[in-house]
C-alpha cells in the first residue's frame, strides 16, 4: 500500500485493513479486494498494519486497488501521528469562528471546506 502526494511518498507498507473516505462514503479494503478505482473525499485514511493503527489525513484524490496493491494519490496528506491535538483543537475553533462569520457565498464555501479539513485533522489526531 502506498500513499502519494505532489511532495512524494507519505506512507508505504503492507496493510491488513484500510478504511478510506471515498466521495460516496467510507470504503473498506481488505486483502484480496476486487479491482477498484474510486475518488476520495477530505477525511482520514485508517490503516491497520502489523497490529498498528495509523491515521492519515487526505485532502481529496483517488484510490486504485489492483492485483492486491493499493495506491492512493492525494492532493495533500498528513500523518496523524505528526499532528498536535492542542493545535488541531485551536485550528478547528478558529475555522468554525471564521465559518460562522462568513457573509458571501464564496466565503461560506471556503469556510465549509476549511472546517472539513480541520475536522479531518482533529479526527486523525484524537
């Protein structure tokens, strides 16, 4: 299993189980899964690997499952283990305040997107 972004490989290892935030809802992948190509939404990829649980925030992209190999390509990804809970809480509170004060349609859309990103970071770290 491999997760790529424009900055390179974020994570690469064997995985026993994946839970992905697809654009149609959560998607579970186990060894032997059928070939698949799906778009990813903003959210947390949950990985079970060697009895470890890893959380990685992805900011949209796609997943390809083929011949027992999984490739995730994302616009941006962050390892949950590198995120700070206190900072994630502060960022979430800040973007929620921004969202509540948004006036124009553009501001409201941008704020909603930032809230979703911030919530994903918070989910990954907690």
